[in-house]
C-alpha cells in the first residue's frame, strides 16, 4: 500500500514537472486559473496512458490562409495524434456536430452560446496538418473535453474519430483507443513531430494578442 502511494506521488510530481517545463505555468498559477486547471487535469490523465508519447500545450499554429489558431493540447502517441479542446464549463450543455453554436444553460435559466467545439477542434487539426503536411486525416483524433462540473445534454454528432466527454471519462476512453488502434509511429517519428511543433509553444506576445483580436472580431 505504501509503495503504491509513493508511486502515485512520484508520478504526480513528474507530471507537474513536465507540464511546468513545457508551459512555464507554476502549480499556484494553475490552481487559480480555471482554464489552466482543466488543461492540466487533462494532461495528467493523458500522461498515465501506456505507450510512447509526447505532449504539447497552448500552441499557436499558423493557419493556411493567415493568422493563428490556438490549440489547447496535443498528445502525440504511437497510435495517433490526439488533439484536445478543453472546455472548463459548468451548467447544462446542448449541441450537435453540425450547429455553428452550442448552448450553455444555467439553473437560473440564463443561456449563453459558444462556438461548436467539434468544428473548433477540426480547424485546429487542419492547422496541424498544414504544418505537418505528410500526415493524413485519419491519424488525428478529435477530443472535446468538458469539465466534470457540467452536464452534457442531447449532444449528437456523426463526425468520425471524434469524441465528446467529461474529463473523468478521458482516461478510460484513451485506454480503449490505444488498445485497439495500431501502432503507427516509432519513437523517432514521435520525437521528430514533437520537435517540429515545439516552436509553436510559448510564442511571442504579439502573436497571442493578434490571435485574441481576431477571435474578438469573429465573435462580434
């Protein structure tokens, strides 16, 4: 029992070290930022998945037609590239794969719309394909990960290799996927993709601001 507890503690420390080195975000910053908390918790679950893998965070990927798109988390595994869009929302969530916007409904009846996260992450995958042009579409898996604080209601979609879930379900899903998908990447290929994408982490503040302004214009 004691050995098992120590292994969990060591794994937790190691996971945070990897996360902090990649993002520059301290544990204190993560605890006080809901968005970062969701991202970190998703990473922590992914980091326990067996098999060769590397993870990247908060990347600003140049789009084919100009500008940038922000990708929350990319899990490069020997069985594929798992692209996660993290939504740290509460309340009830309604939507389907074809709608432009989904709806967040609170107990007091207030409703808010937000851009369809499936389509949002599809755009992320297209941007990743643009900078990794040798990789076909079927190697990418679209993961939309909501907070455990919400309730997913009437979520329907037909897109292939697409999954919408709450964060507690992420590890179980990934374990099933890596079990049944073929190993397609060697450790050297995984490292090469990681090295190629690493440049898009912790980018210049000018790029971050440019992206935020473009998102604000789109939402008006």
